[in-house]
C-alpha cells in the first residue's frame, strides 16, 4: 500500500512532499509517475497526472549541491583516515577517487529530482502557471460533466482531462 498523498489542484503543494517525491525520482505532484526519462533528462510531462515539466530550470544547481555534499563527506573521510589510522598511500589512492565517483553518480539524479520538486512546490519557472491552467481545465471539465453540485460528496481531482 502506498503512502502517497495527491494535492488537490486548487491547493498549494507541500514542499517537503514534493522534494521527497523528487528525491525518489517520482512526479512531485502525484508521487506516482516517473520524473526522469533517461539518467538526467526530465520527462516533458507526468504520464500519470499530466503535470508538465518541460519548463523546469534545474541547470547547474544539482551538481553544485552534489559537489558540496560529496566534498564534505570525502574530506571528512580522508581527514579521519589520516589522523586516526595508519593507512598506506596506495589505499588512499584506490579508495577515495572511486568513492567520490560512485557518490557523485549515485546522488546526482535524486538531487536533481529534489531541485525540480522544490521548483514545483514554489511555483517557479512556469509551474505556477501550469498548475493554474490545469486547475481551470479541471473545473471546466467538472462543470461540463455536471459534477460539483455537492450531492455526491467530495470528489477526487481529475488530472490530465
């Protein structure tokens, strides 16, 4: 069973939830669709809820965050290994560059997902306009279908209509 909560189209998205979904490489809006088509290529739109991502602007921010995190982890590891243990130089040359590359590659996609999720939650770079257009489109679809008179109770949001 999934603990994914979908924000209704009219309400502002939760930044923590959007960033968490981005870290998991899922759509920041619904948490179910894929965020990436290839390793670092963000899909144009979510295949589940239809949220558009073609206007995101992550640019160079994710690599800077990754370099900051990995640099601090590796720097602390090297400093600790040098001050507390008798580690031969060949082991330093074998372990630290390899660990640096592995951590950078492993963290780059999730961190980019976090940045896209944060942009979505804050409505940056076209996300607010796309969310408003989707809300208006959903309301017009509900009006045409005769939904919203309150007789049936609350309804789930209609995405991608």
